[in-house]
C-alpha cells in the first residue's frame, strides 16, 4: 500500500527535527519551553513521533506541531514541511529524504503500529486531562461526574502505557505496541476518544 503524504512526512521528519528548524531549542532531555502556553521552564517533551506538554496537555505529531505553530490546517502544514525540508511528495521516501533519518531497525508496519498506539494513547490522554479540569466537582456535596472519575482512574495507566511505547529501543517500542494491539483495549480507547471528540463539536 503506498504511503499517504502525511505518512511519508511523518516517516521522514521527526518532531525534534521540525522543532529545531522552527526555532525551538531542545535540551539534553529533549524538553523545550511550550510555545502553546506561557511556559518558563521546559514542560514540553519532544519524542521522535509526537510531542507532549506536561503543562497544558498539548500533543500531536510533526504535522500537528507545524499546523499549530503557524496557524495552518493539516494539509497546509504538510505542504510547509514538504517545502521546508525539501521533500518530494511524488517520490518514495527513500529517494525523497534530504535529511539523515533516525536509526531504525523496525519494519514499516511496526513503525506504523507504534505511531498508531501513540496517537490513540495521547489523544485519549488529552481527553482525560481536559475532563479532569472541566468536570472537577466544585463542592463536596456535588455528585462526581463520571468523566472526572474516569480521568482520575485512567490517567496513570495511560501515562504508563504511553511511556512504554514512547521510550526504549525501537524493538522495545515495537514489542509494547504489539502487546497493546493484541487486545481490544486500544480500539476501545479510540472509539471512546472519537465519540467524545465528535460530541464536543456537535
Ligand atoms: Zn504547554
């Protein structure tokens, strides 16, 4: 199956590479001051495939980062990345990549699995962070909103799973992703996130 333009960009440009080109200066732990909230100490972690701000919960992949930094829609952000990194969207990634790639030992499928798991987990985590603030009880008498309770119960687990997929050797990440994908948990999370994301827009 040919890769979509978005997939090509994501496999060619890491989040830290784009962040540096767009003026961020990651420290040795790949942390930067978050450009999306007033941040004096670095709260945003740049992983190869996604960023996550521990201060405001901002998260996404390299295309989301570019879109948000320059107020573009995803398609425009993709075009900007193609232009700024000299990618040729009509050639297969191997010929198109003008930048040194991070070392990888995984198959395309494994990398796609890892990226998919991360995307689902971080989307859900973003929702949990939102619920934790939005639905927190304002008085002790008030019955607790079930979304607030879910956020309390699930945040640690999801952060733990995200760490397993986000850190470690490529093989460890791929193994963690394969374990997650062998059950229905991730599908349940994805279904849940998309249901609430749609509900919010309605
Ligand atoms: Zn932030």
